[in-house]
C-alpha cells in the first residue's frame, strides 16, 4: 500500500491534477449543455445571448468620429481606444456610416441589420483577435511552465479556464492584459537586456489598456528593483497620456475620462455578485440574516451598502503581504488578489488568478501539506462548471459567484497567515 501511495503521489503532481480536473469539469459541463439542449449557455456565461463579443464590437464603434469620450463616454483608457481606432480604420465607411450615434442606440442595434457581427469586416477582425490572443496566450503559458512535462496540455487547460473563456466570449481586451503581465513576469529578470526592458514596456501597455494591471508593478518593489520601477512608471505615463492626442478631444479628453471612471467606480447597488470585498461582505451578511431569520429593515441594508464599499480599501492588505511572503508565486498572488478585491469586475477578471496558479505549478510541482489548500482554491477558481442561477435580485445569495468568493477568501487568509502569522516568518524574511 505504501508503494502504491508513493507511486500515486509521484505521478499525481500539480500539473497533472489541473489537466485531469479540467477534462472532468468540461465533460460535466458538456453533458449538462447537451441535456438542456443548449439552454444553459447564457447561464454559465454572459446572460444576454445577443451580446456575445460586444466588448470588442462596441469598442470599435465608439471610436467612430475620433471622440470616444465626448460622444460615447467610453470607460476604456486612451491606449485601448487607440487600439480600437486602428481596427476602425480597417472597416469600410459604407458599414461605419450605418452605426448608431449614441451608446444606448448601439445597445438597441444588437441583432439588427447594423449589428457589427453580421458584417464581414468586423466579424473577421473579431476572428483574428481570437486567433491572435489564443496563439499568444498558448506561447507565453508554455514559457511560464517550460519545465513542466505537459506544458502544452497546461496551455490548453488555461485556454479553457473559466476566466479566459469568459474573456473570449465577451471579446474583452483583458486577455491582452493577462498576456502582457505573463510576459512581464517571465522576462523582467532576463539576462537579455532588451527583453528585460521590453518586459517593463509590456506591463506599461497592460496598464494602459486596463489601468489595474499596474498593480503588478509591485513585483518590482517586492524585489527592490527601484530603477526598473521608475522606468516602468515613465513608460506607463507615456502609454496613458500620448494616445489622447490621436483623438479630437486631445488632452481635454482626460477630465472626461476621469469623470466617467469616477462615476463608474462610485456606482452603488446591493448585490452578492462580484469578487470585491463589499460583495463578499454582502454574501456573508445574507447567510447570517437567513440563519437568524431576520426581517432586515431597509436602512440596515443601506448602511451595509455604504460601509461595504468603503471597506474595499482593505484590498491593500494582500498588496502589503507581498512584501513578507517568500515565494514568487505568492507575491504574484498578492498582486492578483489586490486587483480582484478592490473593485467588482466582470467574471473575466478571474483570468488574473490564472497567473499565480501557473507560477505555483511551475515552482511547487508536487503537493505538500503547506500548499494543498491554496492549490485547491486556485484550481476551483479556474474550472468551468455548470453552476447556474436566476436573475439577480436585491440581496440574493449568488451560488455562481459564491464559489469564487470562497476561493478568494481562502487565498486571502492563506496570504495573511504566511505573511504575518507563520512561525517561519523571520527565516522567510532573511531568505
């Protein structure tokens, strides 16, 4: 029995487990989709079946007229708008002239004659976007897991992870941010000076596309690479400011963008759907309320909403933990959790948990008593499972989001313990 147990332990390493669990979860999901005759697609992924890929198509649409902030109040930073403006220039004017003139009209146009998805030029751009991002993701994942025997299978499993699939379904450029962040981590310490410098630029590009990937710049501070951090900040400022001048608004688009961004981040609604600290608090509060069978007054819910969003500032805790944990994948996890916990985002934000998961597999390889809990939490944040629910309502517990909130909470507690409570803290700091 001992010999059998040792054989299983040797063969069942982290990468093999991820591959097997991915196959099992996808098989279960396929069976449920088959049995439902496809009715579960919009419950597993985005709820609106008419909206597939629209983060990509709408973003092209919003650069028409070269005034994305004045005309459409777009939330994307200028570098992202520059990318989509280049794509817009590849669309015939015959098609572009028929597009909606406002954001709301663009939403209504879905499924109509002017829908960008039914025209060859814009649909081909979307297909090429999927092909290019898929190829780049597979390439960089194989680089990150080069020492793993089944790195090609790991690449495929990452491609089929929930956060990445959700990103591709939305046509969201967050997938480019993930690729850039992976490249940055893989090459920031390269012996090739050009590659090392380009790695800093890719992080700046990632932050220019979505802003919050800038948090991964903390890795430079964790490693006391202050000169690299300063250069990355300079690259980041250039990636943020210079694209404004491509558009008609010029630098005057900056206050408009900041106003849109502020209004978006200040939106308050009481829900358990999301991954930020306030959404996790809402879920815990809902469970507590149901357990004690309390008929909650509205003013209590109102206070929960106000104070919950204020507590999102506690997302700084995992960022601080990164200074005290010893392993690279733990530092990367600190950055990823900071991004997830600060503000509620779409499901595609889970793709940022793929990054520490990959480096955990590359560094740890095998299971131990110390790494099994974070591994399981990261694993279950990646798998596609047919967990569905109805439409969101005021303070209804979300089972779909609940499993991710549990995984994120476990990972946060793990980081705090290893940063501040672990008895090996002193030796870790010396290391």
